[in-house]
C-alpha cells in the first residue's frame, strides 16, 4: 500500500511504525474471508482491508477521528483472524491498537458512551470493585429491560452476562510446592476478571501443575494485564498496568528464578507476550518488558512440554472452542487438543473454528448486537457436533458461550485436572454426569 506521510509525521516513532505496517498491505482481500464482522455485515468498511484504508486516511491527514472511522473500528473484535490469514504479514494488531489510541485522544464520544467506557475501565481491571459490581448487578437485573434500547444498551448486556452468584475469592498460598521431585518453578498470572468470575480455574491449574512436579508461585503486587483498557484505546492506562506487572514479576525472577510465567486466560497471555512492544519505547522498561514477555506461556503450551500422563477413555465428548487470542494471537492451536485427547476425552471441533464467539473483552457489552449474532453462530456450530462438554481457554469465551449453550462450558485446564485426579469441575455437576 502506498502511503503519503510527511517527513515530520514519520519522525514520530508511532507513525513510522504505522506507516511500515500499512506498506505491507497489498490489498489482496484474503482477510475479508475470515473476518467475523465482514462475514456478518458484508460491508468493506467492516473488513480488515477496509479498516486499514480508514486508518491510513485518518493518520495521514493528522486530523481528529470522525464517526465514519470510529464506528467501523469500534466494530472490530481484534480477534486477529486476519493476521492468521494474511499472506503479507500485515501486523494488524499493532495498527488497530494505534488507531484506537488516536481515537481515544482526538474523538469526543457521546456522553453515555463515555460514561459506560469509563465505568468499564475503572471497574473490570480491579477485582474488588468488580466483585462489588457483580453483587450490585443482582439488584439491577430486574430493570435490564429498561436499557434494552438506546444509548444505555450496554448496561443491559452487562446485566445479562453477570453471573447469578459470585464465587468466593480463592485463597492461594504464596508457594504451592511440587509433588515429588521439582521439575520447574513457575508463576501464574492472577489477572483481574477471571479471579472474580471463575476463581476455580487457577485453583485447578495449581493442583494440576503441582501433581506434575511444578512449583507454583503467587507473585505479590501483580494485577490486570492491561488488555481491557488497551483495546479501548487507553494506552497510558495499559502501560501503567504493564509496568506494575513487569516490576512484580521481575522481582520474583530475581528472588527465586522462574522457568515460565503462565496464563490461564489467553487474552491476557496475548497481551503479556506483547509487553516488549507495549513498553518498547520506554527506556526504563523496554528490556525488562521484553524479558518478561519471553517467559510467558499459555498453560496448555507449557503442559505440552511436560510428560502429561495418558488417561483411559472417560466417555465424554468435548467440543473444543479455540479462543481467538490463543489460536490467532499466540498461534497456539494443537496443544489444548492434544492434551484433552491424552486426558481420555473424545475431542471434536466445530465448523469454522477460526471465527470469534463475540466475547472479545468488553465487545459483548459495547457491541452487544453483533456479539449476540456471533454467539448464535458459534453455538449453532458447537451444538452441531453434539458435545457433552464445551471446553475453551479464555474466561471471556467461557462466559459468552455459557450464556447460549445448554451443556457445560468449562476451562480446558479444569478437564485436565479432573482427568488426572482432581475434583469434578463445578460446572459439570449441573449438566453432565460422567463416569
């Protein structure tokens, strides 16, 4: 793609990077075939290629963003399916993140939209606040219909997605020792939303890792990875979260050494692995951030390096949903499938496994109509393979898909823990009684 940035514009490292990304695009359109919003809407502006043109014009002009650019970019899920498809290696993730930061600083959103985004940014990344908000949702749920239309529609989606009950916080020990000879020492990212919505996921992960000879360390002062605010264009907030985590994990590396930093939420893992870029222009953090990013592994990516014990058949058919952030963002596709099969499950995938379920962080609240359409399509393909259980590796996907499925939806690591001696996942108690 030909660009026309001035020399003065290219002196800005962020613009220079955007220019380089834009120039790799050859207009082939392969990305349109795998873009969830384009397949739904059929509008070129709602395809990666269309958004790239909009971003190019917006950045080249140097002007504030307009509604014509903001709306299609807001409708982008950042599922990164286009990056898997692109034959030219266009780094769409960094380009759309830059565009969102530009929108955040130059565009004035309607008041209701600004307020809702501010609430999400100030609540979701902070577990204590999020827990209180979920308890308050129980009071607001009867009034959800009042917000079903109009500028406060995201509130209705929030109330719909909020769990009926809030699980008690998990009290993990500072160090959970390996059973038998220690094979590795790892830290587990606690993050933010998952520890409130489903704290049992990390509890299962720790049990499983300990059983396989891995010591798990709880790192103090860690927090949200920054993904939720980053995808809303709040770059400074995302960088602040990243710096706090870099400091926390760097201290732990110096204290006792770490063989890996593990995540059980693939959306977090994609962001952590990109810390070297997110803080790449911060002279005080660039090197430390890159060091941390190199240590990050998805839980299944790490388990695949161990001698995971093969288990007898369990008589359960598992439909595996590959989270976009895992298959497209981290390029981790085979390990979860292989591990589930070794654990004794019959594993199947739905049609179009590359397409998003519609969760995408805050997307299922801010773009609820599109998210519901994507969910309906995903549920239909999952139900078509007639599973007993649905498994996924990201809390957003678990929450989204569970809202539309009639079978249990659980984290991959919970099934692996159960198959190797752990308790039956709580979500299975209601829907599925296996041998």
